[in-house]
C-alpha cells in the first residue's frame, strides 16, 4: 500500500460515466479509473469498468465500484465539468447537457 501511496505515479481517469447508484433508477456520476478486472469479467461474462463515485458535498469521500460496461452511460463532459457538478451538488450542469425548457414567457 505504501508503495502505491508514495510513488510518483499519477492517478488518471479515462472518462466520465453515469452508473445506477445507490439503486436502480438513481444515477451517479463517476470517474472511470480502469477498464478491466479479469476475474469479475469472467463471472459477469462481459467487459467491466472500475468506477470511482465521489459523494457530494464532501468530494474527498466516495466508493469504488466494478460495474458491467453495458450498465454504464459514457458522459460527454470534461473532468473539470464533472468536478464542478459534484462540488456544486448538481447545481452547475455542463452547458451542453442542459435541456432547453420553454418558459411561460417564451411560449
């Protein structure tokens, strides 16, 4: 453990994804940390992703999950946009992800 913690290696995320957590129908944003875990892939009979889900409003806490790739949604957002979303507790949504809703004034 100390070798990993004190090494010069940087932690990198390959992309941002949404996973159903903490239950079906509730989606959380996560950072894909790895795209392989052989033993779990064998059991699942399909590719899996290792996803780190940070908790709002204290983003230095979170959980790591290994989920089926087919059960994840790749999100077209940057790492910085994902961090803004998490740090703001979902208030700041990336502009390209906002659905334009007609207001009473614009009808």
